[in-house]
């Protein structure tokens, strides 16, 4: 199977949303992986794994994490001050009742195109028409900004919100929502559940969905019973994911899980620890293990579903998640 996948070469952790995971934090949040895979297991996988499609499957298992970061954490959280900005502004303007109102009114705009916003209580609905460089101050969600072009619909239903810190739960629904920036164009269709906490020292994001369609680098993906969990502080980043995925690159379901969370030290674009396993039909599997040098990953193949991996090879992360077609462990 040949495929050209034009994707950024330093995807793993190149945003300001820097994360860390300590065992105590995972325990406090009820464990990692976003709370399980909704009954889906490795036995449900139907894709036949071989050397020709193994690297494509590795890339497809990684893409949901890129999507979660870029659209959910990037647009809704990372570039937003979710509640804290509006709370700070309210306190700063407490003696001047008109200042905050004027700021909010002037902030709802695109530098080009249009954005209709309907905010009522804890529900905010955005409708974008070629909206460029969006900037909006929400009564309940704080400041939402995006440098790029937005089209489609985005709805945020907040189910719980803390007034003392940035701590909220929300359902995020996208209808043909597309985002275009320097990284390319990404779109999503479906609903995601987001549980987010930000304090002075750490952030925790937990994302789950039963079914969601999205596109990264012109390849369409469909997620089933997917969970993504990310925790952060200034020192390191940790993330893990679990679920099933179909892709335009293959016709059947693959199942993936992260037995050991990926850990990325601040300042390094690639992880130094962590392990993901992608399962196919008849329990065949691919295992990807981050190497401690922070540059490479060990890829192991178990195509006959017996104990142990019969083939292994090492790739740089840039090569493994790059755009060139690769036959796994070819001589």
C-alpha cells in the first residue's frame, strides 16, 4: 500500500500546552486513557497487518492525538483563558461597569469573513464563514482566539464550571468544522466530551468520544470508543490514548492502546518513554516504544500472533511520522 502523508515533522509536543504525568495525578483522576474504550477490545480489530501497511497504521493511531491537541486543546483550551480571563477582567473593571461590556462587544470579530455567535448561559454556538483570525470574549468560556481560517459550526455545552479555577466539563460538537493554518487544513464532525482542569502548576485534559470523524493531512479517520488523556506541568508532557480507528488508508478497524504513557520532556519535540500497541485481525500487533534518546522509536511486529515479536527495527520519530511511504523493517 502506498500513501503520501504530508504532515508536520515535529507534531508530538510542539505547542505551549506542556504536560506532565505523575502516578499520583493519574490515580487522582481515576486512571489514564480517558476512562476506558467503551467496551471495545483488541479482539474487535479486523484490519490485516503486514509489512506494507504497518507504518500507515502507526501513523493513523497517532493522528487522533494530533487532532485532539490541535482542535480541542488548541482552539478551545490552549489559546483560551477559559473563564479565568473573563473573571480577571471583571475584577479589573469592577469600578467601571461599561469597560468590560465594550471590550466584549468589540472582540467578537474576524479580520476577514464572518462569525455568528449565540451564547446563552453555558451554551455557546459558533457559525464560521471563512473567518480569519477569530477573537471572541465569552461570558462563560473566557477569551477564545485563533490565528487561521475557520469554517463550519462549533457548539460548546458546558455541564460543570468552577468559578475558583479553570475547571470545567463540556460537550464539544463540530459540524463540518474546518481549521486552516500554517499546519494545513483539518476538519471534524461529531461530538467529544472534554474534562479540563488548569491550576497554577498543572493542567489535565481528558477527552472521550463514542464516534467521531475527522481529517488530518487529507486522510479521513473515524474514531470508535476513543479516549485521550493528557497531563502537564512545566517539566514534561505525558499523553495516552485508546480506541478503535478506521481510515481512508485502510478499510477495516484497527484497535490501539497505550500501556505505558508517552512522556516528553519540556524543550524536546519527541518522547523519551512510552509504548503504544496497535492490534489487527487475529491478534497480530505492532508495538512502538519511545527510546530514551528522545530521537528514535523501536517498532516491533508480531504478524503471526504468537508470543513475542518476530521483527523489529528502529526509526527516527521524524521518519516514522513523516510523509514517505515505508515498508516496515525492510532490508
